[in-house]
């Protein structure tokens, strides 16, 4: 039981490090959030932005990482 909890703590820590690194580098990676397929609608007094392609890419990468860690 303790091994399972330790494994989850390690994975959570690594995930937090990766997310923190992405936030740190987000200003330096200009293409992230501006991929083809991301929706941007500008009006006179409002802006609507939905990074759908970026979300799909992040989901695929996260799915691959989680598959690698949790396969049996």
C-alpha cells in the first residue's frame, strides 16, 4: 500500500514540475497557443479566444505520458 502511495506522490511531483516548467517557458514558446485551428474572435469591445488545437495537442501528449507510467 505504501508503495502505491509513494508512486502517486512521485508522479504528482513530476507532473507539477512539468506544468511549472511549461508556465515558466510559456513566454518563450510563442507558437504555443497560436496553432492553426485555435479560435480567435475579435470584436469592438470583446475578444474570444479558445485554443482548441493546443488543448488537443496537450491532451495527446498527456495521454501518452500517462500510458507510459500506468501500463501493466
